[in-house]
């Protein structure tokens, strides 16, 4: 069995796939947490969600959290493998290898990653704004 190092294209594709997976898991968690249908019953906003709704939401959050943890573990394994390759001579960082960062695909991929990062940041901002509004409303109700 030949001990060959993965190519730079393979590593870049793996990084891109894992990054996309991580962002998707975060988006899924935010979607469940910020979903207005799960925040209150549609008939009466003063009623808390039913036990069934709460259980479904908890299950969804648990499943997405486990998937997020798995995606993070995959990224950690990849970085560990890359570090091993780099330390033991299998990762050639100073040579041209077989990549060209100026290719339209690489530029587009970088733009896509930046756009994904902006979308995640906006999702977190919306989540925090909604959460702060809910806390402020609860504080105002307890003061009244």
C-alpha cells in the first residue's frame, strides 16, 4: 500500500465541504431557535407552547447540536491530519503543488465562503435581537 499525501485540491475540497456543513448546521439551529411558530401558539400569544411542541423543538435542537459537534470533530481531524502531513513532510506548502488561487473557481469559492459567513453573522444578529426583545418584554411584564 503506497503512502501518498492527499493533493491540495482534495484538501481544499474537504475544507470547503466541512465549512459548508458547519455553516448549514448553525443555520439549522438558528432556524429552530428563531422560528416564530415555536415561540408561541398561533391562537393565543400569551399561552406557552404545548409539551409536544416543546419536545419536538428540543429533539430538533439536540439532533442539530449533535450534527454540529460531529462537523466540528471532522474539522479537528482534518486539521490534525494536515498538521501531521506538514510536520512529517507530506504537505508541500512552499511549492506550487497543483493549485492556482487566481482561478475564477477559487475566487468564487472565497466569495461564497465570505457570503456564508455574512449570512451566519446576520442570523446570529437576528437571533440576538429577537432574544433581547423577548427578555425585555418579560422584564416589562414582571415590573407591571
